[in-house]
């Protein structure tokens, strides 16, 4: 085993046209690790995930996957390499059934269903309600059920790295718990998880390490359990810039 | 009897319109690309067919084997080099780009073929007919209708059940999310437009067999195709087929009322559908 992280960013800058949202982000994640990325609204968390995933332009050397520079590779090719995303707002395919939404991922996955760790049957065991609703149009599902489909869709891409953008947003605590309970199961396959999360307590509990972002910069990073609430508060709101 | 005859002739005419409309159903109905050059591309293919018929040694229907691949290549190039640069949530750029293409194509065709009307040389198929009771039915329109049915069924099945069809529907629903799920939207759109124009290649040969074509005819075909897709309901391939039938029957009935009313009647029915059921006959309820 080499100690190359599965995914890393190096001085990543980016944004939208003339508007710069990220100012040199250095981040890395190892196989099987859960890394949380927290920060206030507009800090640049979603922009960061999109930049990694080839949805926004970045320089080639700013993103490395298994040690190879991949920055700016189109998203559909990132999926083939082994990255998948649960996007902010779920972004499911309206007008298609649950099953069809999942089939899109299977059609284009890194590995065929059955060769990778995830199958529909396995996911239906984790989220039994989806088995029941598999033939229903996606728009007939509740927000929590839709989030389960979004996660299942990403997992059926058989990713080595899973990017999750605010998967708890707008969901009832019981549903959030149900969804977060499967994270260890995902890690168990060696899949690395980048967890963007507004709920700091939840992020800290679910992650091995944590990064805090403020106005496009990392203001704090360290082992989740070792970071004090005060340090997080300071980094989150920008009272002082602590870099552990 | 006169009205039954009108309905039958209308359904047969609808078969031709369905062939115009299927490519539109795919591009406008599913991908939401407004291709103003739709009719002009078809006329171009008809004129190529007419010119090739003079030099190639095989029969009129054999032309299809040559024209459809040409059409597929034209469609692929159109999407890859023009439409993929302008597709997005906003339909206006594709509208403007294809409007320009439409005018350029018309001028190009006038230059090359002049304004004369042309058609494929008369063949046995084009003139054969048979009689059901007291109604005469042309063999060619029946072949056109059956072809349209087969194409509609095939395209519908491809969209519903194939990997390509799923990917296309996903890309049309949310292009970025489709890319995040491994779909290459530009590639899948290029294939879709190649299919759409390929179907138009078939229609082009039939149109030149049935009647005459001239470089300025494209806008009429464009309107019929648009109307059929909108009457039927966006995104539904069978809807476009049904819309084409409605249009054909309306025109045939209008023609019986007054020979000058045919085409107008078709437009009036289109407006009536737009006013009473703007989502189209077969649209899914939101
Ligand atoms: N499509 C866009 N075009 C222009 N600017 C954008 C766009 N999307 C986001 N921004 C800007 O980029 C900055 C970072 O936004 P981003 O969405 O990455 O924040 P975030 O940390 O994900 O916030 P939230 O927690 O609200 O999702 C913000 O200033 C935002 O206004
Ligand atoms: Mg965000």
C-alpha cells in the first residue's frame, strides 16, 4: 500500500466566471475515511465539490485522484474513474421512476452491477421503502425517500469516493438518522466519503476528520473528536483563523 | 361515404406528417431544442435523393439505403458542431442558430437546384392503388403510414427501454445531474439528433415520391411537424403520431368543405387544441 491519498486538492482555486469563490483549498482523503466539510451558507462548499467533480473549470494539477492529476475532467468521466456525488437538492430525474433513476447510474457505472460492492437488492435492503416504490415516478416520493434514491443512485456508480452535499437538509431527524446510519456501511467497502454538512454536531460525530471553510478558505482542520466546539465556532464564523 | 373517404385520406396524409414530426418529437419534445432548420434539412435530403436518382442504378426505395446514412451523418454533425455549442436551459440560442442555418440552407439549395419543383421519377409503387368498397387507396401512402407506425413504435420503445433512451431522458430532465451520473450529454445528444435527422431522411425520400419539393418548402414541413408535436404533447412520441393524424384528418376534411380550406383547417385545429389543452393530447399530468 502506498500512502497516496485517494483524492486530494492542491491550492484549488475556482468560481463562476469572473467571480472567485475558492482561494487555494488543500484537502485530502484516504480510502475508507469520512471527512466532513463544514461552513456557513455561501462559504464555497458546493463550489468545491463541483470543482473536484469536473462541473466547474479548474487546472489539471489542482485535483489528484489516486495520485493522477484529473482536474477539469468532465463529470461523466470522473464517474468512470470512481467518483460519485449526491448533489445539493438531490437533482433526481423528474418524469422517471425510482427504478429508472437507479438504472441511469447502473448503465454508466465504473463497474457493472454485481461486480462492484453495490446492487439494487442491497440498497433496497437498506432502504426498504424504495423497493416498495420502485415503479413510482420520482416526484411521488417524500423528500427523505428522494434523498435515499439520490444516495442509492450515487452508490450504484460504484464509487471509490463519494461526495455528499448536505444530505440532511430539510429532513426529519428520524430520516436523517436512517440515512447517516448507512455511512459506516459505505466506508466498510473502502469508499471514501466527503461529507458537506451544515449541522456541525452531526458532521463531527459522523466523520474521522473535519475541515471548516470560510469565504473560500480552509480555516480549521483536524481529527473531528479532537477539535473543540470553541475552535469550530471561531473557524466557522471567522472570529479568529485557527489552523490546526 | 365522402366523409369516410376524407378521414381515410387524412389518416394517410397524417402518416407523412408523422414522419416529419418524429424527429421533431425527439429534438423539440424530449431535448427541448428548437430546430428551425428541420424542414429545410428534409428538403435538402429530398433534393439530394432526386439528384442521386438520376445517377444511381437502383430503384426509388433503394434510395433510402443511401439517403438515411447521409441524413444520420448530417444530424450528427449538426448536433456536434452547432447545437451542442448552444444547448442549455435557454432555448433561444438554439432557435437563433438554427434560424440562421435555415436561411443559409435555403439559399444554398436555391443556388444548387434553382427554385424549380422536383420529384422522384414515377414508379410503380407511387402510382399503384387498390380499392376498398368504393374508396380508392394509394399503395404509397399506405406504405408511408405503416412505416410511420413502425418508426413511432420503435422510437418509443428505444426511449423507454434502451440504455440510450434512459440516458437521453435523464440528460433532457437535468443535463448536469445526468453528467454526474455518468451520462455524456453531448454524445447522447449527437446520437439523438442523428436518429432524428435519419428519420427525416426516410421522410425525404417518401415526400419526393409522393409529391414535388422545392427549396422553399421547408417552412411548411417545419410548421406541420411543430403542430403535430404540440397537439400530441411534448415528450410523447405516440403523441406526435396522434398529432400528425389529427392534422392530416383536419386538412382532408377542410379540403372537402372547400378546396382552399384544407391547410387552414389544420392550423385552426392546432389553435383549438392549444387553447383548450395546451399541454397536448397525450401529455402526462404534472
Ligand atoms: N451558479 C453560480 N453563479 C455565480 N455565483 C455562485 C453560483 N453558485 C454559487 N455562487 C457563489 O459562490 C459562493 C459559494 O457558494 P456555494 O454554493 O459554494 O456555497 P455553500 O458553502 O455550498 O453554501 P450553502 O451552505 O448555502 O449551500 C457564494 O458567494 C455564492 O453566491
Ligand atoms: Mg451548498
